[in-house]
């Protein structure tokens, strides 16, 4: 009776073909000929008794059975990559690749300027910053560590609160010199306001609170700019254009920006340091977490 047990070589070739979308590209990645790759896939299909790819002139498309096997193989190889990194990592000396995903505004204004100090402390860690507002899948190893502005929902993720912050109203010194400083929320109606269009994809739950406090809307206010990106809003404020609600971490260490109506603040936001359970003992993750916590303690928000 023929065994239906898959061997790792065939599964590895299948995974590469599914990722590459063609025998030729997979062969280049695996350093195998196109015919060798094709034979391995045909042997696997015969072993399983199901077709895994639809073959077209433009390339390969996974069948329904192929999609099922690909999802499983992708998860298996992601777990193997984590295990390999952990086995290779020195217990005493952190080294290796560390991929960190973070919201654009936090990564570009607070984290990036502090990376140099971390790499000087740990020169054998190869850090990659993945700066975007969409959440990458840590379980599937799209990143090793995430800094997120909301708690993780997946049960297999470890998280620790990194910092708590609020947003305040800020303006550039040049704007205040030109237009004066608002003394009350009613005064905000006499100033240029920078806000966000409705349904803007940002990591914060309520980033349009400034307009609510001022009691105006973009349609009724005579001086307004709507921007769908927090970093662009920050840059517009720096240019002296007007007032905007900015997270306090964006303004730390920037003396040319002035806090307006200091007692008026946006909702409290918690930021979390998140990683997969498999990386709990990773020295790279531990030292990066501790570095961030130290930096947070030394930052005036």
C-alpha cells in the first residue's frame, strides 16, 4: 500500500511554487531546474490524489485543495522560521534580524530618531522598521514585534503596555507670533484649524476632537485644511499653517511647537508592545522592549 506521507522536500517546493506563482521563478529561488520543480509538484499531486494547481499560459493558480495546503504550509514554515531564529540566537549576546511594525506617526517621529542609540548598544541586531498604519500578522511572521495603539485581540500574542499619552492642541511659534494665542475654546473659531476627513484610517479612536471642542465643522469653518495622514498634519503645523490636535509623542523634543490651551486634551490612548508567544524568550525582543521602556521614561510627554 502506497504511503501518503508528504516529505519535506516536496512540501518545500510546493510552498515556493505557491509563493512565486510559477515553476521557473520557484526554481530560481530553490536553485533547481524548472523540470525538477515540475516533477516534484506532479509527484506530490499524485501522492495526494488531488490537483494543486491550475496550469495556464500566464502562470499557475492554486486549486481549492492547493489553497488549503498552502495555508497550512505557510503557517508551518512561518513557525519554523521563528524556531530557527530562536535556536540560532545567543542567550548572552542578542543578535539577528528584528522586524518591528509601528504606526506611521509614532514610527517616523518618535521611534526612528532613537534607533541609532539602540543599534549602537546592540550592533549585531539587524533592525527593520515596517512603518504603516495597517496591522501586520505577527502569528504569520509578517513582523516580529508590533507597537500598537490598541490591545491585541489574538490570544497567542504577548503584550505589555508601553506608554499612555494624550493629544493636545499645538501650533508653531511662527504661527502664534503671526496670529496670536487662543485664550479659550471659543477663540479657536478665529484660527486656522488642521483636521482629518471623516473615516480617515488612523490608529486613534477619535482624532477629530479639535473640531468638536471648537464647535465647528469643516463645512462651516472659513479656515480649515483636512489631511488624511497624521504625519502630514504634523508637518503642516511645523510649517506655521495653523492649529492641530497632535499626539504628545510627536511633539516631544520640538521646542518650536507650542501647546495651546494646555488644559484641553483629547482622549487617553495606550500604546502596547506586542509579539508572538514563540518569541517570549527571544533576547532580541527583550532588549528592544527594555530599550523602549527606558526611552519612554526619559521622554517628557
